C-alpha cells in the first residue's frame, strides 16, 4: 500500500513541554525513527547516549538524553551562557561549546520551521524542517554516513546536516524533518561536550 504525504505548515500544540529530544522522521529509510544524541558539538544517530560534563561537586541533571529547546534554538543546559545551536556553512548542525558563543564564519541561525505531515494512512505528524532565511539553498534535513574519525568506537553511524549552499556530501539520506518529543525536564545536563 502506498501512502501519499501531504505537507502543510502549521502551528504546533504541545504546550506543556519545556524541552525536547530528537528523532529522525524519514519514512521508508533505514534511519527513520533514529534517536539523535549530542556529542562533539554535533548530533549523531547510533550513540548510546550524549557526551556530557558535570563539574565536580555539582548535582547535575542526569537524564541521559539530548535535550534542546523548541525550534532548535539551543541545547537545554544549566551551564551559564548556555549552548546555542547553529548550522555551519558546511551544513553540519552544531552547538557551541560551553563558555563560548563562537560560531564559525558563514554559520546560519534561524531557518527552522514547523511542518505538519498528513498522510492517507498515518495520523498527522509534526516535524521541524530547515530552510535558510536568506534563500541561499533549498534547505532540508539530511543524515550523512561520513562520521568523523574522532567518533570511531562511539557507535555513531550518521551525522545530522542541513542543506546549505556549501553542503557537498553524497550518499546522505534526506529526512522529511526532525520529530521533537516534548518532555517536562528543564535541562538535559550541565553541559554537552
Ligand atoms: C514549533 O512549534 C513549537 C511548539 O508550539 C514552538 O514552541 C516552536 O517555537 C515552533 N518552532 C518554530 C521554528 O516556529
Ligand atoms: C566540501 O565542503 C567542505 C566544507 O564545507 C570543504 O572543506 C571541502 O573541501 C568540500 N569538498 C569538495 C569535494 O568540494
């Protein structure tokens, strides 16, 4: 049976959630439903949990999830100054290290939008998608198997990207969007590393 997907823009409704964890919405691909975890300033599928840091002597949240704020504006962390999320020129979806607001030249912020997926066979489903506000590319969410060498041994299988003008990887899976699962936690951890 073939289900047709119809895309609509819509306002979201999850009012009580304060933070969100992320999964991939890419029906009929091997990455559909995959949980994304934060590590090494990026988001990856295949990890057993996020890479976090808790200063000695502190009591830190220990949710073992990678939590972001609505609209993927920032990581849900306690560290003063927070950790902003941006799209690097290369398309890598990244977050700033703690105690720094540095984003590499050419990075994009904003461009995230809510999209409601309506299909013949499934309930309506809300996802977050990306389109650069400056119109420099056609955007979209991609999961790419080119995982950096420094992630070897972590289980990371795909890294999260957005379609930017300079995005140039091949063999990636195009996702329909990201599913944001609301939870009542204020923070995921002290800081993601
Ligand atoms: C998407 O919907 C959520 C929930 O209503 C809202 O908090 C968020 O700001 C919206 N995101 C964007 C990019 O408009
Ligand atoms: C692809 O883009 C990256 C960074 O955006 C760049 O370093 C690399 O040289 C590019 N590769 C090709 C084959 O153009």
